[in-house]
C-alpha cells in the first residue's frame, strides 16, 4: 500500500472509458467530483476486534493508550477507527496485532459477514476465503461453534489464509483448496446443504483505488465482462448448496454493474430466491435497474452500492438472498 506522501508525488489518472462509465453511475457533477477527490486519498485506518481473544472494551482501552481510537458504530463495538496519522507498518507491528487481538480490515470488507450474520452451530461456506478477513470475522461471530468451510484456489493464498486463521485462534474452520465451481459441483453430489454461504467474488476491483491506486492503470473493460460471466457461474453453483430458508450474500469490491446488478438480476430470474433489504451501519445507495441498454428487476434496488465519498471508505457492492425452495 502506498503512503500519502508517495500518492502526492504522482496522481494516477483515470482512463477516459472508466471516467465515462463512472459518470453514468454518478451523473451529478458535484457527486462525481466528490468521488474523484476521495479516491486520490489513502484509506482510513479501521481495525476489527477479534472477540475470540479479547473483548472490544479491553482492546479499546489498550489501543487508546497508543493512539486516538474511536468506536464509530454503537451496535458494532468491535469496529474501531484509528483517527491519527500512523507511521508505515505501525498498525501491523503493534503487539496487539501480533497477538491476533485485532485484524486490520477496511470497513466495507466487514459488511458481508454483518449481512450474512452466521450463528454458533451453523454450517457456513466461504467460497473465496483468502486472506481471511471475512473468514475470521465469521468465526468470531460463530464463537468457534459450528463448521465454517474456507475455500480458495492458489496455494500461496491458502498459506496466507492459514496463517491468519491460526493467529486469530479460529478453530471451527476447515480449509479447502479447490476451484470454486468444481468444489460446489462436488458438494452438490453429496446432497449436503449449508445454512449460509458467502460468495465474495473475484472482481475488477474498481472500489479499491484508494488502497491500490494502480487499479486506475490496470483497469480494462474486457476484464469486467469476463468477470461478469465467471461470477454468474460461481453464484449459480453456490446457491444450489443452500438449505431452504438459507442465506447467501454476494459481494464485490467493484462499481461495475456487469459484475453487480447484472449478476443479482440473473439470480432473481433463474432461482427460487428473494432478495432481502439490507440494514448496514454505513450509507448505502440502491442498486440500479438499467445499464447499457439492459433492464434489471426492480427488486435489484434492494442491493447496496457503496461509494467512497459517501462513507470515506473504499467502494463496494453487496446483495443478500434467501432461498425459498431447496434446489434439487
């Protein structure tokens, strides 16, 4: 991650095609300018208390001896924000972090587990688990009770995931290394069903510009369309593994409708599901219902678009589904 001084030295420019797309999503000029201004600043320093090892109150008291720390959300005391400039690596090198008392995690990354709300004793699948931020958050919400399968594909990502799980003290997790589609198809043959599934899908990453400004250089419209096709496959396979009444949360860190509302619309039109209204601790905008000549179900409005300038955060998207009838 580049620090603010390096960011000031060189400002990565937005490609014209990306700017044109974002202006369609944010047609108000003032709105777009606020967005553009925020994405050229570094992200804020959020951490999540690991309640498997320490209480939010105790961690808050410890961290406040070092830094100016606030708990911005009354109903989520585990979420903390360090409100001061830190030295490079300072947040990661503290004894509390080394002991696994907190996880350095952007606020939007914490939203899918909050929406999914896994409970002790449930069977939960995290289809794209590495590096483990959401996985460890779910394990904490489950109080290490129940079973959480954490899947990823590449061995280097599995190593990072395993390291973070060990440091967090999460003990109810089975780590698997599989291609997501093949894994779901294998599980489908066993007729095993999950209470809850998180599909935090690989995406084009338009929402991560603040922490990874080189996204502006790497952005490619063809990549968006490829991801959109892949994401449909992922969610179509995953949703077949849900119990009746089970919950699936779909999320991405991009603004691209092809990877967001288009995928949600695909699910609504092809599977016996309903999309739930989300209640999250930050500002959400409704999903859009038209894009590039395509029209989506009005129900797609219940999805949540998160823009950096609305919350001083990264960008994000998520939708929550309930399965109405078990899929044979």
